[in-house]
C-alpha cells in the first residue's frame, strides 16, 4: 500500500488501518487530494508529501513560518478562500484577533449555550422513543441550526446551510455541476445577507447582537474587516460548523453502540461527559488532514521537502500514533495525556470553533442521558461517508432510543 490509495472509498470509510500500515514507513510523496471548496473533475490537485506521525505533524504545524496555509489551488478555483484557515501572518494575526472578539467565550458559553440546551430538549422530545437515524435528526440538525443562530440568519435555512457545507467540504458524492452550483449559492447567500445587514445599519435600524454584526463592527488596532472578509468569515463558519460538528456528534453516539458500558458510566457520573468527548475527539475526531505549502526547503524525518512542495498533515493519524497514545484504537476515559490530541489543530491555527463544538456536543450528550436509559443498535447498518478524505464520519447511524 502507498499514499496514493488514501483517498479511495474504502480507506475514506475507515482510514485508520491504512495509517497504521503507512506510518512506520515514514513520509511518502504522491497523494493527490482536494482542499475544501475545490471541485473534483474541474480543479487539478497538486501531489503532496504525507505526514502521519505525531512528531512530524506537530513539527509542521509548529512552524507556520516555513509551512504556509495559503492554498493556491483554492485561490485559483471558483471557491472563496476560507478565512483564518488559509491565511498566514501578518494577515492571520489581524483576522484572529477580530474573530476572537466576535466569537467570545461570553457569546458561546453564556448567550448561546441556553439556546442550545433548549433546542436539544425540543429535538429529543420531538423524536421520542424508538428507532431513529441520528445522522438525519440530531447530528445534522443541531450544528446547522446553531450556525444560523450564531451568525444571525433565519433558522429555517438550516437545511440549505448543511447541504452547502457538505458540498464545499467534499464529503459526499456530488457531480461537478452540483458542486459548482452549491458554491455559487453559498457565496450569494452570505453576500446578500451581509449587504442587507449593512443596509439596515445605515438606515439606523438597531442590529441584532450576533456574529455578523460583531464582524462588521469589531476592530483590532483601529482596523476593521472589509465587507468581503465578513462575507467569507460567515461562509467559513458554515463549512466548518455545519459540517465537521455533524460527524463529531454522529461518532459520539455511534461509540455508545460499540461500548454501551460507557453510556451507563456517563449516566452515573456526568463528570465523565467531557472526558468522553475529548477521547472521542482524539480517537474519532472527524478532521483527517489539512494541506500546507513549504515556503523554503526543509528537512524532516529523513526527507527533503522542497520550496513549493505541498504537504498533507494528518491530524487523525497523529491522534492514533502508538508512540504517543497507549492503546490508541481504544476509548479510554481520562487519559493522562488527552490534552495532546490534535483534532483542533495546534499553534496559531488552533480551531476557533473548538469551544462551540465542545459546548454543542456536551449539551446533546447530556440531553440524551437525561431522557434515555439506553441506546441500542437499530435495524440497519452504520454507513460511513466515502465522498472525501477531509472528514471521518457517518452518513447513516440507526439506533433505538429506550427510556424505561
């Protein structure tokens, strides 16, 4: 096996055996895969080095001055450049400081957390007992609704946001024409929404206290985001928040089918909920890899990465590196080194949405524990997505919810 096989459907469904085979061989060159927003069949991927060990991934993300996050392939495509994810210093410093103010702990933990808790309760009561596919109910609906609330667009549009995010992140099988159309619709939606907000504010209408308003009004050292940057920030929040968190929620619930003892342990002791979330983030965190581009020659693990070379860093493979995490394929609550997992990245590109993702998952898991005594396998099989290597997650997860 070699790295050219990493983006085949069978490996996308379950990449971890492949990582285990390839990791001991060290870095290899030749993977061709697609960044977010690009369109298979239209855009041509660059060959890249593949890094799977924890030490290599940590070293690369720790050297943002050598490995650039700018994505020339995405910039040349019809897709908009994502904010923060695809920026280097000094632009990244400015963008991150503005976004930290807009996505403050107060907004997530105090303003939005009660709304999430109510929404979870309403969703659970609406579904009730019996068999459900959690991917088509809780996992898909909650993150998309959360993003509409966070940004400040109609909650009724959540299905559209989820669909657009899924197409942008290359996580499902769309045709070339469908991907192009979805990208255009997503960009137009937030362009119109931001333009309307600006128009309302100019007319003296008091704007709602949401992230769209915060992005338009917040400054860092006297400088504000441009209108185009605000639009692309909204888009970035959608493709991350309404896509990746979906798969995290599904993986968390699916693990209860594998380990029903964990569900009972969490029911007895709610202090284990957050450790369970962190261990699932480590073992089954959806994000698999991101690309970087070398700004200069760099030697790492015996290979010479040349200036201009593309580099694929596999956070998910690093999270199961047996040299760092004992029994990496097992779910072990309260691992002593659990804080070392790289699911949310590391260094200057640590995920800004980590707080939101943890809060959403905490509210959903606690809501299920409050309402149901058991979660058992449904009639159909679990089916994992095989559209793209960006995310590890389920398309279908039938379960039986029991409240006796």
